């Protein structure tokens, strides 16, 4: 059965029994995305669960994953399991977070040298995993000619700090496992070849300073939601990875590339009103259940997403009604004037009470990046489609 058929069946079977607003996550799509992406890369692939940290989903997919990465203590609690390779990666460790990571044998990715003091103060276990150093993107410029800009971010260390941290790790009697670099979401296509070239040289510099070998390089990711259509030459990329010594295990990591296309966001229509002749579709879910759809991060040029319409037991075919919306305004239940999450085309059918609006491609950062406390509204429900 194809993905849309599975979703249609799930909604038809559950209608009346599930609560809206809600998210549906198709496990098979998550697994397919993971396996396909890993195969194209030819390396280990670590799951970044900030994109989707639903416990049941994580538990259903952990058996395929080469590892999972947490950016907070709560994420670590969700992913931790004896059979899961764990990583933590944050510029904001607390000693509680570090202690918890050491207790479950997670690999710690150091964002800055000061974090070493925190590790030194924690009770060190004999089997502690070697440390990783997070490399700031601008370090690329220290090793290769970069035409075009390097993505700016405040994560990780510059070259001076990387080498100093290497010294400190050695002086503390700890082990250096390797390097981790991540340029940001959507950056893979632009940055992947440059990253390999620079990291290959950086590894040499770090190993010289360490007077020893590292064993692991996480080259990050930045795969888009629909990475299959991104026109990346994976075969050449796999060849490029040959610049990194074969003794070093290479990994990439992904959140949205694995989760995005597996998720569906469903809101129920509570009623419709008219203002100045324009219909307003009032829904039970809005900005506090799906922050991204409201596009407040794009104040001037909002490109609202268009939902599928579910009515009387099935999807209504709205494909003839154009893409750009000037018609009915879909609004959520809060009192924020930004609680608008879609504008439908004028020609299409106007939703009515009892209909559902279903948004595709909502499996990553749609639930996890939403602030659900406003007006004491409940967060959206989440259901797995198996
Ligand atoms: C260190 C790190 N790794 C991986 C990710 C996941 O990014 P994406 O979901 O775009 O793959 C992020 C996202 O912020 C990140 O900060």
C-alpha cells in the first residue's frame, strides 16, 4: 500500500476516535527514508531527534539507526536504550546533563573547551567513550579556498580552540575520538564536497597535535525534507569520502531528511465565519500546535502551505483549484493575529464544520518546534501509522 493510501485508511479508521489537532507518523516512510539515505551516503547515519522526538516512534525505529543524537537532557531520556549508540551535542551542557550522558555511556560532543572542566568534575567512568570536538563551519576557510560564503553559526570551535582542546583532552588523560561538523539545515548540497576536503586536512592537523589517531568523523548533514529530488551526485560524493583515511569511521546525521515526509498534520474545522465577504475557516489547531505553518519566521513573504481536504470519509479532489491562495483564511484557536496557517485558493471548495484539513510533509520540526502552552491549550496528539 502506498503512503497516501495508508494515511487515508488510518484517518478513515480512526475518524471519531482520534483527537484533532494531531500528527500522524508513517513508520514505514521513516524507515525507508533512513535506509535510502544511509545507502546513498555509504556511511553510518545518526538520527537527530530534535526533528521528531516522539517516544513511540523513536522506539520503533531504533533498531535500524546507527545512533541517535540528543541536544537536551529530556531528549537523552527519550532515546536512551542499551542497544542505541547515544550522542549528546549542545553548547549548553549542565553538569546534570553531562552526568546523565556519562551514566548511559553516551558520546559527548564538545562545543567549547570550557565544557571540559564540567567533564573533569563529573565522576568519570572507566568505559567512558572518547570525546568528539565540534568544529565551527568557518574552520573550512583555514584549509581550503572557499568560493562563496560559509554558513555562519555559533556552534563548535575555531581552529585555535580545536587544537587547545586536543591538548587539554590529552593532558586530562581523556581520549579524543574524533571531529563533528554541522553547517545547518539544508546545507548538504552546497557544502558536502568542500567539507570533505577541509575535514581530511583538519584530521591531519589534529592527529599531529594529538600525536595519535582519531577514529571517527561525523560530517553532519543538512539534508532537505525531499533530498531525493535535490540533484546531489551521491556516487561522486562517496568517492570524495575516500580522502578521509579508511581507518576512520565516517557518519552523517539527519533529522528532517528522515522524518519530514513521514508526517501528516491534521486539524478539524470547528466552523466558518465571514468577514467583509471573505470566509474564515476556524480550526481546532493553530500556531500553538504547529508553529512553522504560521510562518511567523517569514514576516513579509509568507508562502502558506495548502492542505488536503477530508470530507465525508475521504479526500476531496482539489487539484483543479490552483495553488496560490486568495480565498478562505484558515485560522487556529488562539487569540494571536498570527494564528493563520493557510489561505486557500478562491476557486476550491470552502471547508465546512466537521471537515479535516491534512497537511503533508509535517514529520520534522512541526510538533517539536511548537510552543504549546499559550492559552493553556493542549499540545497536538501524535499517532503512529503502522
Ligand atoms: C548538530 C545538529 N545535527 C543535526 C541537526 C538536524 O538537522 P536536520 O533536521 O536539518 O537534518 C541539527 C539541527 O539543528 C543540528 O543542530
